[in-house]
């Protein structure tokens, strides 16, 4: 091979190598560009995916969802339960998030979540056992209110009518379900044939936080029964030996009478003592609020002919306790029912200023009536 041919071949090989190197660089550049784009796109996709998964499922949906977290549930099983109930979007993200924030100590129980709750609200609720979301409504049910009045209070706030509320609380099948759900609070006594409304007296007087925009009647009833149970049951152990109070139904009934007879905690304890003395002597309780309840209407003054109403609620007509409560009550009424003041009084009356006067005998009582009433 001549020197000229060698130079030509060398130049050709050099040119090919340069072209190959250029092609390789282009391919490498393309691969790097694709990888960078893939990483950027993947990173952005991952970021927005995680960001979306951490947001509420439906920020505008405040419908309450009842969720049970069983005892001994792991974070993984809790996450699965929450995703199944549409409380969170992704159980894996929930697990990573709680691990990243070092959150633990979640409590078992029955919860009321909404799809609008944030991840932090859900976590805080699970840690405290209490819903931390701001309430959508606050509803005050005053003491001394009967079921019909309570139905009106709720009907003014929510989408159902008072008639629908009353129909639900009088549904015997539903009431039986509640008895099964609250065996310590609700007994078969509330289904007695003479009971006007089974749940009368069991809707505790309180201000209730409602966390959903459109709660069901069942949700409101459950909330109130939970409150009643938490207040009433601790007093059950204190009623041993009291006349006329043999079970929780009697205790609630007595509390409702005291609520309607007096305004202060002190006078309720005193009147509770009067009722105990009268029950011990098998005297009629003769309390006017039971007459009004038996009549089913509100009157400023009870007339003598009203006292003759033949009703299991009318304590001028029957001896002993009425068949059931006549209204809800304040906690100091249940406290007075369980812990009556010990004294010898058998009679009481209130003067025009609301001050209550007590007497040990009918003769003394009549003198007080002449002095303060007639």
C-alpha cells in the first residue's frame, strides 16, 4: 500500500470515528435528557400525587360517616379502614405520613368522621378519641324540655320536621335497637304500655356540637343518649335504699320531677327529701308538673278539677312514682334525686317570689298556704 492510500484510509477512519463519537454524544445527550425529564416528571407526578393524597377526600362534604376502629388495630389496618370508608384517599400515604411525623397512640372506638376532614384533623381525632373538627352547628337543648319541644328545637335547625323526629323516637323497632345499644341506660320500662314517649326524659339538656351540615335524626339521638348515659350512670350506685327508686328509669323519672318543681340545686335536694318522705309513708307525691304533663298542655295554673285526671303520670291520681319522666333535666336534678336532703318535711309550697316553704304536717302546710298563697 502506498503512502497516499494509507493517508486516505486513515482520514476515512478518522472521519468515521468523529461521526461515531458525535452520534454517541447525541445519543447520550438524548438519553440524559430523557432521564432528566423522566426524573422531573416523575418527581412532579409523585409530588402532586402525594400532595393530593394528603388533602381531604371531599372538602365540601360534611356528611357524617360512622367508623369503628377495633381494639388492637395497627396503623396499617386503621389506614385501610379509613380508605374503605372514604375518609382518606390512600392508605399507603397515610402510613408514610404518620411515620414521617412520628404519630402514634391511636385509640380504638366508634368515630364520626367526614370526607372534608384534613389529614391532621383525622390524626388528632384518632389520638384523642374526640372529633377535633370545628362544629358546623351548636344546638342548645334547655333543661325541663319534653320530647315534643326538643323536636321543635331540632326542626328549626335541620332539614327534617318535628313530626319526622317524633315518628322516629316512637318507632318501637328503633327504640328496641337503642335498648340493645344502651342496656345500662334504657330498660324495658320505657316500652310500658302507659308510657307516652319511650325516650321522654332521656334526651339530656346540654349544648351539642354538630359536625355535619345535615345530620340524621338517629345521629342526634345517639349523641344525646351518649351524653345522658355519661351523666346518669355514675349516680346509679348512690340510690341504694331510696324509696321508689329501684332502677335507672326511676332515677331519671325522679330527676325530671325535681327539674320541674324547683330552680336551684339546693331546693331540688330539699324537695327530693320531701318526695322520699312521702314515698316512705305511701303518700301521693302530688306534684303539679305531672298534672300538666298528663294533660298534654302548658297552663299557668293547675286547677282543682285538673287534679282528677286519670293518668299514670298524674301524681294526684296515682300513689308512688309516675310511669315515666315528664321532661329532660339538669345534672343537679339527677344529683338531687340520688342524694336527697334528710329532713322530716312532708309538704312544700312556693310563694309569689319563688321562695319555697316547707312543713312537717298538713296543718302547718295549710297555715303556710293561707299566709303565702291565699
